[in-house]
């Protein structure tokens, strides 16, 4: 439920500021890290420091990283530990979404 309200707040805020939510979302990259990864505590600190949007699931944490200097810092520090979410694949099966 928190995820839905977070995304609704995000899109409503974009509408009221007359910005295009699709354009804003497309300037972000969606990543995840498995919660058993030894670097997850460092990722949480990074998310908190940069005030990133995130979703905590049972076995992974998903988050959005804006393009620019934050993305560059993220990739330099954590690219070996985090995976980019591919929107064309089903994360449970790994098969393309029809």
C-alpha cells in the first residue's frame, strides 16, 4: 500500500506543478539490490542521503536513481552490487512481458 501511495503522490505532484510525469520518470533509472547482499546497508545510506524513492520487498529493495551526478556516483560505488530493472522482463520468471 505504501508503494501505491508513494507513486500516486509522485504523479499528483507532477500534475500540480504542470510537469510531465512520464518525462520525469524517464529521467530516472530503476535498480534493485538483494536484501542479503553485504552492501545493502551502504545502499540504504546512499538512498537516505540522496532522498531517493524506494520500495522494500521480502527479498530485494527497488529504488529510483536520477540521471546526472547522483547516477554517476551510484554507478561508481555500487554498479557491481545492483541490477538495473528491465521493464520488458517479468522479474519472477525472467521471460519477456507479452
